[in-house]
């Protein structure tokens, strides 16, 4: 990381995102000495990412667009400001292989700061990912790994999946029927009785034919009792140097399966008891993830998502071919060549622009535990309903073990309703799990987050929920 | 002066104003001479200064006759167009009253009719032999212009009027009486309703292609599709001043002069187009599209030309007799025809039965079909080498009986043997499993292990090309540009990136599903099995049969642009290993216009499909209608191709039509619209006349999406709408589930 950045200084990165991730990308650019151009929409004009860009971006540092979703507008801004690379952040275009392809294939070519579009496409397809995993001996959820079009075949597989679960000692076996072309939870139904299978199968098939023009379905075991784990991977443009930055446990989620609290590393057998050898499982999923990353020549940051059952069986769920919200948790426990202050976003930009990684797995060590709170204006007691209004006061006490990423300014701030509801991310570090929980609670208690809505009612937030969950982290 | 005398003067005045109308300012000297004479004469009548009024009147009438006869010789095509449109022109009711002996109009009385522009009548003709009188019934069907009565809509028939015509053709078929049709139409009323104009005309033509009674038609004003709706006849007579054309001269001139909106083409251009279109009776007789010309009195037949009606009656009787004779296997056939064609013969005094036996009816229909199938071949440029043609004929001669044997005899017996073997195999399986029973348990355990490994390890799946979905990409994918979806304002579609849209998305908006037009090659390469497309008859070229000025160049330019010799590509291909014959109308070749060459290839393709018992698919990438520069050489393709398709379907084939982009006018109103299975690719438009033409001809405002395929489905015209990306899949599905009895692969 001490290399002279001569080849980086000629670049300008289009920050194709908003909020805290935009700020973190801009900060990383500043750190690397790379120019950047940020964008914002009228709803976001009070956001800190706008003032940050105005302050540090210089000429061509900030442009207003009508939508973060309009690729044409992003390209126009990039052309006008002379950008040479695009960082999509997370959400929006982050996992859109067509956008990535457009960036590198258009007449004025740029660099897409993410994996190559072919990798995004390959790993974005759940059937492809599953088949790739199986071809490498990586465990996946039992069931079909190709779209099933034939009703008889589908029913046979479903019967097998039921029998298989009974053999494993599962009392209430469940089978999932998924539209193979679907995504984002659409076209998925579960069955607990083989007699119901046919009618549900036909419903899903017809839905898939209508919605995705493809009748194929996947039939899988529905795993119910599990922890959600992740492996953080990074590789450089050579496609040969992949290293991991440890594991994370993201099992504390809202009812809608949105993450609220993430912890690194994934398990702590020194404090908590598990039905399985936790270190062995963490090792296994890390190695499996690296195997796959090497197979595809992974060349950016990415996350391998796993579910681990109560018996300790890991199954690969999917691969997120982008930087994730919770990347800071892994960074804060990582030490590269003994140095703290790892910034995965900066690493992504630096390697994305062509610099070699510059270190190997041996240079990476881990120290302590970290967690991330996602502070959100919502009512956890009422099904996590989002709350809309104005934030009047948002203060926290600075600590050396704490970093907070937020787009919320010190002045009163209207929460835009159009976007992702995250207000702030707070990352806490502790030398062991006990200290981590303690510090987490200290932070939450010191936190001041107040506001009101149009009816004058006080702000609702998830602080109490996070407090309640903190003692339970890393418990299965 | 007595009343009759004044009436005769009035009649002369009418004749004069008629003359002025039809010549529209030409021959002004003759007209002013007559006017002067007539005025002088009237003056004298008013002053009572005529010495010999009747003689002088006769003299004046003779002068009129003389001038009319002289002017008749210099009549131009456009004058003829004005003649047939004139309110004084004979109309169908004049004919019913004067040619037939008695009649009952069915389904209408003046304006009280489902469509007053279509008149149907059961008429009788009484003939004598010696002292015996014979009454013969016919079904008279025709457009009624009613001397300009507004409710007759100028003889422009609405779809339900044509439906009525078809209904009574069927009645005539049931009753076994001949049909006489009289064509007095500038064209069909281009309305899209329930049904649409094109949809109904197609049904009519399909019906007439197989109508099992003699049909004789008389053309006065034969305006394209409207004329064909009742025009497919065993014999077609034409009045000498009539016209039979693909489009009105004004319409042709508007296209030629690139007129937009309400702009009108110049008079000279209209005159020129009228000549170029070769729309007169003589021209059409020369092409062979009519059988005979009935000479009219000078300057055109009007209601008082009673001699003409007598002549028309003779001609109608002769034509009907000849048609009936031609279908009979009578020993007196030849004599009968020659008797009837002797000069001065009075057919009223010769009787012959018009009813036919079943086998004679079959011969009649076959004869009619063959006659049309032979037409217009010379109008296309056939550049096939002699050897190819000879091989073609030889193949026909040999393969027809071979296929007959193969499918009618061999396959049937093969099936029986197959069924027997299958049964035997079943029994053997049952026996074998009984033998194996004692060793069952071990096998069960093996099965269990196999199952769990199947659920967790990689399965075999031979669909490795999931991302290489298309074998052909539109060349537009190379252009780095943003494309705006036309529905962006309604559905808020984001702009699409050209390279995505024209490659991976197959030209479909990823938000609303709007289909952008793709090239014909896209379908050829992406729908059919790779490497199985085999084009045939590609040497048949679009020509310029009317020698339309400058049109050779235009055609050559289109050929160079598309690399095709005509707007119709015919090929054999396999789809999921099922062999099919495909005729593709390409919207890229002169807007997909349809002429003699295209018709030739289409008919050949249908015959090939019949011979080989393959499914026949008409893929309409786009068609703007009949190619106007080919005149009636184009129009005649409507009945011709419909007949080819009719034969194919009646022989047990599966004829499927698939519309894409824009399909309008003639082809839709005939051989495409008559298919029992018609589908459309999304975002296509289907109809009779485009919105501009509807506005300019009817004055009607056209509602939005008037011709969209969804509306066409509402009207019952098409049977389904397909996504372009699903076309191959849907075709396979259709081939497996619908179709005729004679397809071998089923």
C-alpha cells in the first residue's frame, strides 16, 4: 500500500450511488488520490454525500441527475466530467451485468469497479452458481440444480427431497418450489405435503411462464433453522490473486429478512456453545468460497453467502458480486502486514484500476471482534414498518473503537422516502466478544436520535431492538 | 308541347351534363357546340317557333349520338374512371329490373338493410323452348351505388355487408343455384369492427375458392379488395367502360407524388397514373384476368340503354351456360358451346338445366381453381434455369404418387406393426420383473443411495448455451446509442441501450415488452433449427409487368438493398426436427408489398407443402399490401394464393399465419386472413387500410391502437399473441398440438 500512485492519479471515478456508500467511496478516492464525480437527485440535496462532494470534489465533482437508475444519465455525466471508471456502490447498478458490460463496451470505454461483467452474469444466475458449486464439490442446498420442465420429474424430485429430509432426522420436511428464472423472492412457494405438490407446482410454473417466459422451476429442500454467514473475498485484476477477509455472521435480521446487525468473525466457540466444530465450519466455507473465486478468476470484492444449519452443515446460498454494506465489519478486525485501518472500498478501487493486490493471505491477520449496527427509522415492534419524518437531533459520542458512517447532516434532515432506509452504520470493535457487547451497548446508550413526523409524533427507531439483540450475537 | 317531348329534351340535357362531367373540361368545343344547339332548340321550343318539332328533335338527338360516338373513340382511362363513378351510370337495381324477369331483394329495402351498399336478390330468368317456359333461379349479389344515393355509401361495403354476401353464397350452394355477382365498388369500407374489413374479405374469398355452384361475375367498377370479396368467379365479364384496379388513380397519384395529410395530387399526375395502372377492360382481358368484354353504348351505359340490358342478359346467360357445360361430362358439351357462340343466337330460346351432379360440382371447383392458379405467371420474372424447372416438373410427376403410396399405404400399415411390437414388449417387461422379484431388497438400498447423491451432486444438463441464446443478432447492436421505447410516456420505460436491446433483449423493451421491429434474418436464423433452412425458387424475381415508368429502377434498388430478388422468401426448414415449408413476406423489400413474383412463390410453396405433407407456415414479417405498380397482376394474387391455400387446407394440411410489424390490405384480406390459425408477434399491427388512408377516404377519425394485434384479437381475427423470444417454442407447441389430418409427423 506504500506504492507510489502514479498510475492512479490520472483516473476519475464516477460515484454511481448515494448516501453513506457514496461518502465512503469518495473518502477512499481522496485517500488514493483519485479524482471523483458524484451524483445526486433533487430528493437527496440535503444529504451529506452532496456537501462532501461539493467540498472535496473540485470542478466536475458533483452533478445532479433525475434518477440514480438511469444509465444514460450516468453515462452522460461520466462523459461530460471525463470519468475513466464507474463505482456502482451497492444496490442500483452494482450487480447489473448489462450495466457493467455497457461501461466497458461503449464507444468511450471506462473501467467498471466491480468484477468483470461475465463474472457478474455467471454468478448472478442461481442455477449457474449452484452448478458451478456442485462441479467443485461445494455443498449446496439439496434439490435440483437445473430447471425442471416436466411435471412427473418434478414430483419425483420433490418426493426424493422429502425422503431425504426424513432420513436426516428432520421432523417437518419442507420443499421449496422456485421459478428458475425468478429473483428477489418472486415465484417461490413452499410445500409441506407431497399431496399438495402438484397444485402448487402448477401455480408456480404458470406464474413463471407468465412472469419470466420460462416454465422451468427448481425444487429444493427448505432449510428452516440456520445461521446466515458470509465470506469476504477480494481479488485483483489478474484474476489469480484471491484472498479472503474472514467471515461474518448476519443472522440478526428483520422479519422481512433484512440484515440489522452483523458481526465478524462468524462464530465464537470460545464463549458460545455450538452443536458442531465452529472453527472447522468457518474454515470450510472460507476454503469453499476461495475455490469458487479461483475457478471463475474473481477480480474484485465479493461476498459468498452461506447458511449453516444447527447441525453445522453449510450450504452455499449465493454470491454477491459487489461491495456490501457491512464490509467495514470485516475491515475493522483485519490487519494487513500487521497494520490496522484496512479499507476494502479503497482496495476495490485500487485493484479495480489495475494495481496488483500487493499482499497474500499470509499477510492478513485478524484481531478481535467487530459488529455493525444499522440505524433505521422504523418500528420493529410493528413489523419493522418504516417511519417517515424529520430528524432533529442525531449525536453520538466519539470513541477510538467506534466509527459511524452516515449521510445524515447535523442540521434537521427530512428522510427521503425513495431509497434504502439506512440512516447510519455504526461499527464497533472489541478485543473479545464480551468487550464488544459492552462497547456496543455503551454506544447505543449514548446515542441521541430524535425527530418528529408531520403529525408531530416522536421518531420511531430500532435502537431498542438492537439493544435487545446485542447480548445474543453469535449465539446459534 | 306534350310531356314526352319535354322529357326527351330533359334527357338530352342530362346527356350533355353527363358528358361535361366525365370529360372534366376536355373536348370543350364539342360540348359547347351541343350546348349551343340544345339552347337554340329549347329557345325555339319556348317560342313555339318550331315548324316540325319531332323531326328537329330527332335531328338534334342524332347530332348528340354522332358526337357521343365520336368522343367515345377518344376516351382515356381516367374518363372511364369518371364514367363508372357517375351517378347516371347503371346500377345493380337497373340490372335486376331490366336483365332479370323477376326478383326479390333479400335482407334489405332501401336504407333498411344491414348494409345498403350490398344488395342480394333471388332473381329468376324465364327461358323458352318451343312453347314451354322454364324458370331458372339465380342468386344475385352485388354492390349497389344507387345513382349516388348517400345511404348506399357509394358501393363501399362494410364488413357486415360482405358477411351477408357470403351468407347468401352459402345459401345458393345449398339450393344448388348459380351465383351472379355484380361488382360496383370503389373498394371496401376500411373499417375495423367485428369483424374487420380484411378479416371478412378473406373469409369471402376463401368461401368462393371452394363454392360448389357456378359463379359468374360482371365488373363495372372493380376496386381492389372490395371487388375480390365477391369476384372469385368461374367467368368474369367486364363492361367495356369499367375499370378493375388495385387502387384508385387518385390513390396511386397520392403515393407517387408523396402527398401527405390532406394534400391532393395534381390532375396530370392522376391522369398519368390512370394510364400507368392499366386498369381498363382491354388491359385486363390481355392479362387474362377477365374472360370477356361486354361492349357498352357510347360514353357508357346508363339506365335508359335498354338494348344494352338485353345484350347483358344474353351475355350472362351465355356465361352461365358455358360454365355449367364445362363442368358436365355431357357428349353434347362441345356442340352446346359452339351453338351458343353463333352470332344472332337468342339464348332465351335455348334452355339448359343449371343444376349439377356432385361429381360435376367437384370438377367445377377444380376447374375454377386451376384457372386462377395458372394466371399471372408471366408477370413475374422467372430466372430459374431450364434444368431446374425440368427437375421441378419431374419431381412433381414422380414424388406425388410416391408420397401418396408412402403416407396413404405404407405408414398406415407400419403403424399397425408398431402397435403390435409395443404390446409384446409390455408383456415381456411384466414377466421380467416377476422373475427378478426375489432380489428386490438389495436394489432398494441401491436406489436410496443413488437418490441422495442425485440431490446433492451435479446433474447432467445439456443446455450449456444459456447465454448464447441467439444465433443471429441485429446489426444495430453495434451502435452505442440509447433507444427510447415508444411507450416511455405511458409506462415510464427507461431508455434502452442499443447493444443490449438489439442483441440480448431480441428487440424487446425490458420494461413494457414493446417489440421493436427486427430483420427477417433474425427469424430465419433464430426460429428454425440451425443449418436446416433451404431456400427454393429464389430465382423468381419481382418484375415490372405493367412497365410502370421508372419502376424497374426501384425494384432493382430494393433487390440490391435486401439481397433478395422478391419480397417473398420461400424455404424448407426444420423446427425441432419437424420439416416445414415457410413463405416469408419481408417488410424490408418495398414495404413487403405483394406482387406477381411473390404470389408465384407463395403458390409454389403451398403446393410443395401439399405434395410433401409438411406444415405450411406464412411468416409475415410485414406487408403493406398489394404492390400497386403491378396493378391487377397484384390484385389477382388475392384469389390465386387463397385458392392455393384452400387446396392445401382441404387436403388436410396445417396452414399457420404469423404476423409481425405491420400487415395490411390485400394479403391480409385474402390468403393470410383466411387461415384458421393466425397468430401475431407482440406490438404488431393488423388491418385493412392504414390510419392515413382511413382518414382520407372516410373522413373518420382513427382511435389510437386501432390496428394493434390486441384489437385484432378482440375482433376474433387472430388466435393468439406471441412474444418474439417465445416464437420458436410456441411454434413447436403449435405444431405438436394443432394441425391437419395429413401431416406425417403426427
